C-alpha cells in the first residue's frame, strides 16, 4: 500500500453493517485505519463493530436527509480526525410495470425512498463533509456505484439503475472539480456480488455464486478492489464488471475532459 493512495486516518463507511460495506471496513482496519460504521440496524452494527474491531458505530438512515446535518456535526465533533467518507449504503427495489403487484402510490413511495438513499444521501454527506475534509492534509471520498450505472441490463431495476448512473457521473464531476485540492474521489462499480442486496427480489439468492456464474463472492470482489485501491485507480471495476467499465471509458472517455 502506498501512502499516496490510501493516505487517510479515519473512515466513515455507510452501510457498514454487512456486505460490501463490512468488507471495505474490515480491509481498511487491516491497513491500520480507524473505521466508524453507520447504518439503519443497530443490532447488526453492534455485531459487526465488535467482530471487525471498528472504532464505533452510528445509527443513520441515509434516506432521512433532514437528519444528515446533525449527524455530520456530531461525528466530526466525536471524531475530528475523520478524513474519509465511503458512500456505500444503498437499496435495490425491483419493479416490473407489466406485472403490477403494487399500486402506483406504493411504487412511487418506495422509488422516492430509493432515490433518497441512493442519491440524496451520498450527495448530502459528501457536500456536508467537504468543509471538514478541506481542513485535512489529505481526504478521500469513495462512492460505491454499480456496473448497472454504466449499462442498465437489469431491466427490473429501473430506479436503481438510474441512481447508480447518477452516482457514476457525480463521481466523475466531483473528482474533476476537486482535482487541484487535497480531496480525492474514487468510484467503485461492483458487478453482481453475493450480498443481501437482492433481498427484495422474488429470488433473493439470485446473486449468489451457485445461482449466477458471473457473481463474485465478497472475498473475490475485495481481492480485486484492494489491489486497485492500493494502485491508486480512481474508477474501480471487478469481475465481469471490470471489462464493462473499461469498455465504457474506451468508448466515451475521450469525450470527457476534466
């Protein structure tokens, strides 16, 4: 690991109670970083914090936008050394318009909440923490998007796909605007990973390796991500998603000049 590429002291990881968030937290701790996890379920946070040796946890629903300013004030007061944000928390809520199993009102309510968690939460956390981060020698913002933000081939997830496309483009523009500052911006675009992200699908295990030949285990995913983080890559794919991300930049990268 080079000091240039992971030169931070203390990370806040949203959605840190399980899945990719837990794995990233455990990895950072293994590299000597202080890690604070945040999420909605206290019992899961307690168990994970104890298991991986996190410095602490906070109950935070990133979809409750009105709560974020007070949360930022509290965490920066409790942990003034905080210099890394990992926007990992997210939800995926499938919807098929030809098979209406919920009312339009129910769909729109869930969609609005998905937009809040996947878009407005990361936006408000990043913007809210920027003044604090700019006071640090170095700082890092990591946004966990998805390959579905590059190509929306999972057609049952029209809202999720759009939110991850937003996070991808937000990461690109934020990185460009901050390129001459002390704050780096990294995007991680996972492929299908064997977590509980698909818990609201009819088959919640369709992202497990035994059911999906393209799926990665969490350990396989982290092996690739860790190597690329330490190499200083700023847009990180893994598994089948790595080729997809590279193809996207080969096709459109020259059109984007920061």
